[in-house]
């Protein structure tokens, strides 16, 4: 493998916030001039990608009539509950694209049932399953609304759809607005999240919420120039007890926040590169993530040590027409990294890929809509989930027998 450093003096186009195959929520941070520092070492994986070799099974086709009003355009990936069931959300109902999100649960065998559905309220990410509730954020009443966002919980109801509890409405500065990503549990019993906008400087915040009282406290406001502005990835609570996350304004950064709320920069990307998915911490203690940037809007998987040394493990082909193709990683039971691309592959409808943590081995496990599996879906979205059976579970935004997305299982 060959290593070379990247030039840090490039000027590229700004990322456009959230983006997907059928919808787009645009939240553009105010621009600033930045001083680029640091270097990034690249490990290029040469040669053709191996052919797909894993077994993919379709568990559910949204909109096919087997489950009435089951939703369309899944978002954010699935979450696994302690009882072995998966939970997820769709952007729309299956009946019409003008109605709101649907929340569902699914067994490993693919038996799907509706948890709750809403009119004119759209989820932007999958909620977490925490103490028997689904807790997340959404934008209301419609995608292009300037509504600052809502923190909510869905609680089980034995006699019908789950109950909606409105925990917090995000408001004008100095409060945060436009929450992104999933919440994560902290060591102190609170849940932690980010907002892309708002705060004392209107450039985003980190907040915590007490799941018992629903009290929201804004822990940190991003002001720039470093740490940078506009946090855009779900937080990670690392083994050292600190929180780690990424920012989307140029140049993007990886930052660390202590339990006391002190934030410092761990790594600054070159030019106008930025992270496109949340960090994970591997079994080796290193961080892994996805990022994009470059004159051709290249996207890549990188490794970051706890000390801030970054290495690119694999670079994907440029797809500037479809930003945020890479969406985050998981580490499988075998120690390898797994992820999804929205586009690319032999049919240009996305892939499931496997990558070793040293970058020496890269394999495409499945090419969506390539004809090998009927109605397998198009444009996979979110982050894969490892099931109790050690298989990987995910979803596609489009395609399937009704053209409204699928839920799948893949056995690496």
C-alpha cells in the first residue's frame, strides 16, 4: 500500500446538510474563512473491487399491501431493542407522499407491525430505543419548514398506537435548533444530542436531556473558529469517557467534549473535507468514520487514532451528483467494517461493502438492483445494524416490489 499526504489548500463546494434519494433538508451554515492545519495520510486500495459474495434476503417491501399503511422511504437505519426486535421509521406513509412518518417494529423473520403514524410530521432520523420508549427528534410540520425541531418519545400502548410525548420544542437562540442524528446515553444517565443551528452564536449546540424529567440543558454552543461550527454527526461516547463528534462547515473537524462540557479539536480535515457519518470506536481503540471532499467530491473511509492521526483506508469513486453517499460504519463480529453507499455499484443504485480495519481488504457484498435478487431495493440508507444472529440488517429508500423501499438482511 502506498501513502501520500493531501494538499490542505483546496477550495470546494459546501455540503448541503441532509440529503437523500427522494428528499432533501437543506441547512447551510454561514461561511467563514479557515486556516487549514494538520495532514492526512492516504492508504489507496488499488485494483478492481471483488465481486459480491454475500447472501442478501429481503424481509419486507414497503407499500406492497401485506401491512396496510406501512410507510414509504425508510430513513436512518434500524435500531435493535433488547428483546431482539428492530425499530425504524419512514419519511412518508405508503398511501401518499403528502402524509407524515410511520414508525414500525420488525422481527428478525421480517414480521412488521406499525407502532405509530403521523400526519404532516416528518422524522429525520431513526429514534433510539431506551427504557422501553422510542426517543428521537423530528421536524414539524413539513420538510421545508423553518420549525426548529421537536424532541419526542413514543411510549407503548397495549390498546393501540404508541402514545406521543412532546419532551421539548427547540427554540430561538441561545437555545439550539434543527436537531440532527440520534440521541446517545451518557454515563450520567442523561441522553446527549446535537443541533445543527442555534446556540449563543447560532452555529449549533450539544445538549443533554434528563429522560425522567425531560429537562433539556444546552451543554455547549459552537462559536468557531476552532472547534469549527455546525455539528453534523451523532455523538460517540468513547472508552475514555469523552464524547466525540464531527462538524460539517469547512474545514470539517473531529472534536472531543469532556463530561464537564469542555470542547477541543482532535483533528481538522484538509481544505473543505467534512465527515459524512458518525464515528465508531473499534475494538482496537481507534475511531473509524466516513468523509467527503476534494475537487471531484471524493468520499472515503478513514481511521483516526485517539491522538488525532488520520489514515484514509479506502477511497470511493466520485459521485458529485449525490452527496452523502457514505453514511457511517459498524464493526461486525469478525472485526471488519461494514457500510452502505447510496449510489455506485454495478447498477449505480448502491452497495453493501466490507473493509478491513487496516484497509488491506475491500469487498462489495451486494450491488443493489443489479438483477441478482428480484426487488432487492435501491439506494440503501443509514447505518447497518448487527442482529443477535450476527447478520447485518438494513433498509433501502426506494425500489422493491412497490417501489417504496425495502428492509433486508445480509449474511457476510
